């Protein structure tokens, strides 16, 4: 059910437009708008509410939807249980001495924040920002305490909260809830807290475009409801917490909502994006023939508890590939599976298997995975689980610092939509919820400070009474440039997935150039689908531009025509902006190449 803006927010007929050509029929005004209701968005909204900032959360579905609730992995953090208990009033849920997945909860002395940072940078393949990494991982303990204070319950072990080890981690530092239902518990706690603090929420509205002042400040956002009715929300600050772009691909772990809306909005508002070529493919998504859309995830914690990848002949996939074998970073495992399948071992070329038969009480430890397997007739206790890589996480995004600030005044970003420098070329397992909560809170505090200092103030409209569109990212008369989603997903999956080359990337670009039949329908009647497809088209073009430019293989970006990592020329991040004609172009490097002896 859609919730309108609260009565305290002034809503009236408005004649103001935006770059999209929409004519809003209502208008409201708040201090800050948060776009998205996942971990980053709700963490920020709750903190803004506590700081006395008039905030409105806008989400294109229901408040409980989005990527966060699907997260099976946990939250990676280093903390002392005794100190954590002093900081929070939440309690854990006992799961026996084994805790989540049966792993004993290791004492805090077995790990350190420095070790977590080192693992994060190792997974990031040379492109992490060390300062950003240090700031985010150092905030883990406070984020967990804050979440427990808001009512979240995590699994317990013998030494306090149960800790597991996942791919790329050198220690047991990942906490879970309900075994493999961490995201659902995090989302539940945040939604309940938002209701308890009476955070205003506008459901069923998709963000279309930023409203900008003549000086380029973001001063609001235009939105569209499910019935096609446009509105405008004036605000001193707009926080993007819209999640990722998994729907660029045919098979993904992401829900249908993950269409890159925030990335597209930021690009059209003049903000840069970086590292967008690095799309992480989770190596173990449950395989079914002809799978489309969101595919069930087989959490990395299953491998953390001893499951191993095998092919159709029973041979180990990760043997001799990496010192950490099946617990290697995700980019390594996904690429290894792809290479292994090229030989079609046992006549199978589209999936491998996860042998979890040695794990005791699988159904109890991993109830979500067990239910998904049961639905396709697989019993993990005796049957190998069919798995394959699928699009999972955008390591890059809107350029932002760890306080959520972007180069565009009034525009902020947190969570998967942001590129803070934490992930580099490949995200470490279970760092995503951590980042969302840490940066979400920091962004809220930055917004509160900026609003109080009047740093985001600016004239909302131009001389003609309209919001300013910085570039012509739309077609004639405000018609978005839209590719047919099926064509786009097929091209991106085939040519811009795990394996890429110059010829394939060019073919994918040609497909986008030719597939604009759906634009006419959007000209006749704006819908949420049109906004999403326009976003997917723009983000796909940006990704293709970055992938074509990076002539090396690094992290999640694998080029078959440039198979080697090149630290001499390419240990740097690429920045993408829109040209005056609305085309994504590589405009600069965020960091000079670092020569490596």
C-alpha cells in the first residue's frame, strides 16, 4: 500500500518541471530526501530523525523490499563482545555452541581491525582507498551495537556472538542472524525502528531526476507513482541509497528493483561514477536450466563450513587455483568456474556443483538455502547442489566519500550505489551490509551538519521556473533513451559478464544502439518501467565504456584479450561522466597509476 507524504509536509499542485520533461502535479518540502529503504537508507533516515532533520524516505516498492532482505551472508566486523554488550541493549538468539553454520565464536583477540582492513584491500585487487577501508572497518563495532539497540538479534556461540569465516577472510569475523537470514533480520529491525520513530515513508514512488539550481546544486527530486502521476520533493539534501544494478543481467541474485536508478540519476545530475566496470558475480547461485531474474543465493558460509566445488566428474574446481582454495575471493572463484566450464567436464558447460554432504544439520544451519534446494528436488545432505555464477554486486558507483558526500552539492550516496573506495575491484564477502550501515550513519550526520550550516542552500529554480537539467540525457521532448530490457540483458550477459573482449563489448554497444523500440511507449505514457529501462540503458552504456577502456584483467573485470593484470598502467580507477550530448565517457582517472617493481 502506498503511503503519501505526511500532513506536516506541504503538498500542492506545482508547475515546476525537471530535465525529464515531466510536469509534477504535487509538491512537498523537507530538509532531506532518502531514496531507498534498505540498510543504508533506513540507517540514514533513523539517524536523521534522531538529529532533528525533517526527512522523507522514498521507495519505489514497499519499505521492506529491496536487496537487504535477500542478503544471506552476514556482517563482517571486529569487536569485543563485552564492550559491544555495554554499547547495545539487544540480545542474541542462542543457536548452540556451534552458532551460525556450526562455527564456534572465536574470541575477539583472534582478530583485529587491521587484519580486516588487510583482507579487504587484498580482495580489492589494488584499487581500494586505504583511508576509506580503515574508516569503514573501524566503524563495524558501533554499527553492530546500533543495530542491536534497534532490536536486531544475531546468532550466539560459546564466546558471545557467533563468528564464521567466509571467502577472502583470514579470521572468523562474520556474524549472522537466523543462520542464513541475516539480511531479513537487519531489514526487519530497521523497518520496525522506522515505524517506532515515525519516520515518514513514501512507498510506490520511483525517483526520476534531480532538481538542480542554476549553480548546479541538487535541491530536490522528481518522482513518479505507480499510476504515472509525477510529483516534486524540494529538499536541501538528496541521499541516494538505491542499491545496485543486477537487472543488467539475465541471471542475478538481485531482486527486480535493482535497476541502477540512483546511478542514472546521479549521472544526469552531473555527478561522476567510478569503478563501474567491476561487477561482482557471486560464484554460487542456485542453478536451474534457463534461469532468469533473481536466482536463490547459496551463501558463502556454506563453503566456510567445508563445502567444496566440484564438476560433473567429481573433480575439485578450485584445486591448485588459489592458496585459499574454495574460500578464495569471489572474483577468483567465479572466474575459475567460468574457465573450468569452458572444457565442459562430464559434458556439462553451464554449472558446477557444491558438495555440502559433510556438513551436519544443514537444514538447521542454512534454512534458506535448504528450502531453495528442496524446491528443485535437491537434498544437500546427499545431493551435490548445482550452482553457477550470477551478477551480485556493483563494486563501483557514484563517487562519494565515507560521509556520503558527492562532488555535486546537495547530492549524497551510501550503500551499493556509492563508490567510497572500500571495495576496489572486488568486494570482500559480507562487507556490504557493513558499508551500508557505517556510511549510512555517517552520511546522515554529514547531511545534518551541512543543512545546519546552510552549505546545501541554493535557489531551487532557474529563471524560467524550471529545475535545471545539466545534460541532454533524454531524447526529444523528454523521451528517455530506452533499450528493450530483454535485448539489453541478453547482450550484457553474453558480452559484458565475467569474460569480456573488445569485439564483444562493441557488439553489446551496437545492441543498445539498435534496441530503442520501447521509447515510443514511454513518450506516450510515463511509467516506472520506463524510468527503470532508461536507467538500465544509461548504466549499461557507462559500464561498457569503462570496460572497453580498461585494457587489463583485474578483480571482477576479466578481459580475454587482455588476460593479465597491469599494475604499471592500470592500478587506478576510471571516472565516467556524461558528455553534453548525454553519452557516458571516460573523462579522467581518480588516481594515477602506481608503478610496481
